[in-house]
């Protein structure tokens, strides 16, 4: 995970062991955009990203993972 200005870039594998670091990064008030450039994300980490997608912009550069985010509807 790399932070550039207001963007968190996830370009490497994110495992369950990385969950605490991911939560810390996505809850950082300075992060406005989360960019996903990998297809190797654990289900627990993906759930955290689904939850934050309501409040922060999530850009997914992987067609498989993007399909999950396309079907999320917030009420």
C-alpha cells in the first residue's frame, strides 16, 4: 500500500494479516480515493473496502473486483 497525496494505492497482495494496516490507512481522514490495482485481496479486506466505499471514492482497475463494487447499493 502506497499513499500519494490524498490517494491510497493498493498494488500488491492484501492478506488477512494486512487487515489492521488497511483499516488504519482507509480511516485516515486525508485519504479521499482508494485505488485498487491488484486482484489479490482477501475477503476480509474486501469487506472493509465495501464498507468505506460509501464515504470514499474507490477506483478499481481490475475487472473481476470491479463487478463486486458495481452491484453495491447504499440506501
